[in-house]
C-alpha cells in the first residue's frame, strides 16, 4: 500500500499517461478490487472480466479524478461497472439460483471445516440483496469508511450505518439457521 504522497505522485503520473505509473496503481489496487467483485459475483471469471473493465475505465477516466479520496473514486467506478453488468446481463436471478443450489448441497454435510464455513458464508451472503452485499463489501473488503460510503452512495451517513447494521444482522441470522 502506498502512502498518500506516493499515491498522489502515482496518480499524477497516470494522468500524464505514464504506463509504469498505471502498473503501480494496478499493483496497489488489483487484489482489493478483485475481492470486491468476487464477493459480489461469486465467480472468478466474471470477477476477472470486471476487474479488467475497471482498469480500462481507469486509464480512460483518470483525467476526471480531481482530488479527494482516490479509493472512494475508484470504488465508485467499480460499483458503477458492477451495476452496469447486472443491468446488462440480468445476472441477479442466475446468481441467486446458483447460490440456492450451493446452499441445498451444503445442507447434506454434517461436519464443516473452516473452508466449508467460508463456503457457507458465501452461500448465505448470496441470499442478501445486492445493495446490502455491496455495502458489506465496501466497508469490510474495500475498507472504506462509513463517511466515504455514504458520500459515494449520496445518502446520509445514518442511513448507511442503519442499512449496514440491518444487513449484518440479517447475515448473522442466516448463518445461525
């Protein structure tokens, strides 16, 4: 992870069209952005595609970044790409069907290893609505602050906190069933 001065220098280099600076930016954010997409889609291939699209957009739109939290700007772009993907592919219903089959097959197992518990979390996570999944990913996987998330979503911070609290409560209930 780069400090703020390094990040500002890298972004300035990207805006100047320096390929080596784009490589550094990709190195810094690729894992977190991939995890964000993977947790939302549950599919490695789709996550790779969305990540590639994000970095293409980054090259195209880096000139529109005008300061503030770069991570908020980057994850807002990632969020828009994900929502475009959902609209274009109507992926939501397919994703829920896959999650349902995974959940049903996991019920037959009696003893769960830690890997199986992670799978169970992913299955239950898939049962949450897209907005709630996204909030959890932005907060816990993308490590954005509540203030950054609220600003990105154009809603009061109290609304963001309330939605996240309800989403975590629902996920806990699903995991305890």
